């Protein structure tokens, strides 16, 4: 019986933390569609090889940062899935008792 109480307490804490995490999500931002009156296209300025190399390095750094962000987001999604499963199990246990 003591183990059941511990399990129930852990599940309640997980569900509560999931509710808190969900409550902290920002509201969606609505962006207006682009109009057809786009800015006129200008001719590209020939770039030197140094500026191209620095641009490539910058893009590679941005790509690495984006990959890290995606990994963090994936871990967060997996954690939220675990919390959701725990909440469902808690509901099942609550209905049995």
C-alpha cells in the first residue's frame, strides 16, 4: 500500500508539473500575409570570396545553433509525452479506486 501511495504521489506531481508547463506556453502570434506590392528587385552586388566564406561560416554556425534548439525541443516533446502518459495512467488508477 505504501508503494501505491508513492506511485500516486509521483504521478500527481508529474501531472501538476505538466499542467504548469502547458500554462506557460506563449499564445500564438498571427502574422499578416505579405502583399503583392513587393519591393523592387535590385541587381546583386558581386561579392568577394572573403565575404562569401564568412557568410558560409555564419550560416554553418546558425545551422548548428538551430540543430541544438531542435534537439532541446524534441527532448521537451518527449518529456511532455511521458507526462501525458502518466496523467492517463493516473486517470485509470483513479477510476479503479
